[in-house]
C-alpha cells in the first residue's frame, strides 16, 4: 500500500502521517507514505520525522501538474489535506485561497485520473455550510459559505464531487468541526491564546465571545479520515463532529483557568468581518455507516494540549516571533 498525503507538514496532516508511521491504523502498518508539502508559513518540516524507512518527503506544490505526474503513479490512495485555512488571512486577501484550495484540488484530481489512483479522500470543513442559528447541518444541506476561505473550500468540495460524477474517481469528502491539539499553528484560537498567556500577554477576544463552535481533537479527526479512506463510499460526504460545543467566551474561561490567569488578561477586539455565529454538524452518517466515535473528551484533550504547548516552547516561539503576537 502506497499513500500520498498532501499538506502533511501542517497540523492535521502531520498527525495523520505520524500515526500511520507508528502503525496506528489497522491494515496500514506497512504502508509506504509520500508526503507532499510546499512548506508555507503553516507547514513545518519538524512536525514530521527527520527520516523514516516508510516515508518520503517531497517539497512541492499541489498546483504543479508535472510534479504530480511524476509522484502519483504507483500510489494506491491520496489523502488531501493541503489548503490555505485561516479565515482572517482570507478576509485580507482571498487570491491564494482560490489558487491553492480550488485550482490545487482540481490539478490534483486530474493528476489522480492520469495516474490511476484508486482512492481519494478530500479533507474539508464545516465552514462550507455557513452559519446556523439552531439545529445542525446534515451532509445534504446547501453550501452557503460566508468567508473567502469557506467559499474556496466549498468550491473544492464541488470539484471533488464533479470528478466522481463525471470521471468515476473514487473520491469522498470529509467536513470536520474545529480541530485542536498539539502542533497547531498559533494563528488559531486555542494555541494563540495559550501561547500568549504563557508569555504573559493579553488575548484578543472577538466581541463578546458569543460565537459557538464544536471542538474535535486532531486524533479523533484523523481516525475518522482513515475510516472514510478504508470504508467510506465514493461520491459521499461525511461530517465529522466532536460533540463538544462551546462559545469562544467559554473556551477563554477554560484556558484562563488552566493557565492560572484571570479576565484582566483578555482584550475585547472588533469582531471579524462576516463572522459566522454558530456551527454545528450532524455526524450520524459516519457514526452509523462507519462506526466512528470520538474518543478524546474536550476537558482531557484541552488540558493535554495546554501541557504540550507549555512543555514545547521551542516549537511555537519562532511562530510567535514571526507573527508578532500582538
């Protein structure tokens, strides 16, 4: 078994690859893994082993069709994580999001057809559905994205569906709720707040912190992706939820408690443009069809995540310096 994993120097992709290499997925203990990553600001080569007998690292771009034509032949499966993913950056400039998320996905799917890749999983997000005041989204809900990031991911999801419907490519799509865990870039809410608090700084809370998100530990998310890769139906979308919904204010309170800080360390800032109020996914499909269940409770996962950042300042401080952490 040979698997190509795109974007695998990032947060979620690297966790998936490290678990693969550690023999964490039944039937894939001997899988050969090719990692393709452009190593943008969010990609970190240190997220992966320096070397491993079953891993080949290639620095490259999913928009580079000749490179893909060289790499993909001989691979049995593709797991596609590579994406621009930070909403705030997409609000400032959406062009790179369209390039990587839409054109990159289309280029990759076309190359899979030429190479005869048998199985593809396209990793997406619940943000493609937009915002929902009550209830939860099932997979057949209309896509109503509200940020350039979400719109680019919705477009890539539709591209995946088109390549299944038109060409018969065996591609499935996963849409996850908010991920958290070790090695997440400090631009995202939980690591940003944790690293700022560890440095004695204030944390920026949008508005009153009323925005609601479901939180999913990265290990649970990767197990779900593997379940879809091995047992999911081509042409289908699978929501992946964590079942733990909290307002940003509640998350802030928990982090302050875990780090021994108080509300004097919180600075309310102007809300993000087009900020979705609430996300919630109905993930009965993946639970009933594939037997997936999240295992990591939010209380346990959050505490362990805080501990990881506390114990690994050498990993995140270069990011903090680069971003200015203001």
